[in-house]
C-alpha cells in the first residue's frame, strides 16, 4: 500500500515544528520523509488526500493540494478523544485515472476491512466511485449519503465525471447500492429529469431549506450511512470564497460542522470524505473551515454510543401504530433516545433488506404515524425492498 502514497510535504512538516505542544499536529502519526509510514494497527482513523481531478468537467491541468488544510488541521487542539489518528499523506495521481481508481479502491478496502475509518480529502467527486467499489468484497448493500447542491446522477452510459458518477453506482455490477441520499440539494442546479429519476429509484433527497430549518433531520439520514461525502459547493460562497464556490446559497459554517458531527456520531459510517477541493494556499479561512469540518467528524466518532439489542425490552421500547392495513412498529432506544421504524421482511421476493430491517427515523415520524401519515422514507425503503 505504501507505493500508492507520497509523504506529507516538507513545508507542512516545517510549519508543524513551530506549533505549540498539545495540538493535533504534534500528536498524529504522520507519514513524512523523516518518520516513515505510520503504524496503522494502532490507529482508529486515517486521514489522506487523493490528488486526482482529471475527470472534472472543468479540468485545466491543475491537481489539488491539501497543504493549507493540513496546516489548519494540525494547529487545532483535540477534544476529549480516545481514538488515535494517522495522516497517511496523499495518494498520487496514477499514469491514468484508472490507476488512481485502483489505488483508491485498494486503500479504502484495506482500511475499512481493519475497522479504520478513512477521512479523505479529494479532488473531483468521481473518486467516490472507486471508494464505493471498495465495498464489493464485503458482500453487503451500501447506503451512500452525499452533502451536495446537485444529485450527480448523470448519464450512466456516458463516461464517468465529477457530475456523473452516481448513475454508474446504480447500473454497474455488482449491484451494492441500496440507498442514495442527497442532503442540501438546490432545485435550480438539477435537471428535472434527474429529479424524476431520483424519485423513480426511491432515493432520498432533502432540499437545502428543509435541512437548514431543522438541522437535526440529518441525524437519522447519516445514522444508516456507510459512506458520507461532502462537496464543498454545498457550502455557500461567503463561508469559503468566490474562488472556491460561486453560489450565494448553501450551508453556513455552523451548519456544515453540525452535519459533519452527525456523520461522525453514526455507528455505521465507515468512510467520510470532502471533495472538489481546489488550491487553498491563498485562502486560509476556507482551509480552516474544512479543517474544522474534519475536527467535528472526529469529535462525533469519539462520542459514538451503541444503542443496544433491539430485541430486548430492557434496551428499547416498542410502539405499534395501525395505519389502514399496515401496523407500523417503532422502536425507541432507552440509552440514546433515538428512534427506528421496522421494515417487514418480504419472503417471496429477492429481499435486499435482510440486514436492514430497522430504518432510522425521528420522533416526529412516530407522531405523524399516530396521525395516520406513513413516513416517506419507510415507504421508499419498502418499495425498494419489493423491486
């Protein structure tokens, strides 16, 4: 695996030397020319960059660098954390994009199979395709959550790009994608055909205004995710810069950090990545914000709590709500107060949900069910189960 990586730059390591004791930069295992590759067996989380952007539809020959983000991240103090972190450096762009994809799939598969959570800084967002393919050998269905202003479904028959990669996840074998959720989409950035296709596939989409009105809606969405990615264009330009993002609408700095923390708290999220990163050397504020996004994800991971055994009455309270011909079964964790809704097992179909019998939900979903409203996420998951 070492052959795929280049060490953290000498410039960043020199900047690290002048940092005060106690900051993250002085406590990480860092791949540098001096210290060598970190001992991953002792780590719970591994940060690395992917210096690849050739499938960006606007690619003009510039590859991303992550020095500015590292400088900011290294200068932060850790919280009351019990997990150890490594910085593996950067995956080098291969001779071809396919070479980079191979390296990404190999590295992510290696880390996830060892229960090490990759935190990825990436160039073009098509890199999520080889990240997704890293799960092929695990033999399970994958839930993918994308914090983005666009759906990025694209044309599955066209070459993959940073705006057209989700369609490839849907149609390429092996078929591992169970659910795709977009958080913070903005309608005017998405073709009506893509919006209709998302609905036809029973995928989930949450508009920017819906999430900003109640940021806690993100928690049940990310609770069931395996991969959570963030496109920097989901953050409004005033929080980054006009060079990084040209949209006046998007999440503000507090909201994007809260979303990142929710992703970290999820017991299931095993990959977290930030993509569409461009050169930030002259934009220290944007670099610091992305460093804080990473910080909040790690903070969430350190505060993960297991909810217990859903079959035990001592761990959960069960509520049954009759609606028409259905009886919806809700479960509430007595430890964390989180809610789930049960999905029925359908024995006469090729059931995709053998390992997904409980769907995260909110107390509001339970209240709506009591008012005879079937939760939309339950309906979509049921329909996918029947397909």
